[in-house]
C-alpha cells in the first residue's frame, strides 16, 4: 500500500526532506509500525522518530494516535508539538 509522508518544522530539517511517497512493506498497518519502519533508515531517522520522542501525527489532516490504522493513499504527517506565547 502506498502512502504520502510529510515532515514539518525541525523534523523536516533533521531528516532533510519535506515528504515523500512510500510503499509500505507487509505488516506496517499503523502509525506506530510506520515509525518503527522509518527508524530503520539510519541514525538521523532513529533520533527523529525515537519511541520516547514526543511527536504529533496526523492522518489525512486528523490528529492520530500510535494505534491509528493506515489505509492506501493516506497522508501521514509528523510534526513536533507546537508551543506559542
């Protein structure tokens, strides 16, 4: 299944990309599994998407949790928490 990935703010800078289309391997059907799959890409990805790192995720522009299931053609965005003041 193919999805569209988007990375915002510091994640975009850390990973060197704003986004991509990705064909998911068998067994990657949730946000948590996607993060684990992406961490296999190397040290920058491991640091940016580490389990303990607080990140927000949206699937098709709706806030999502680690358990959110993915479907073909979903748009998955990762971004750091936003603060303001």
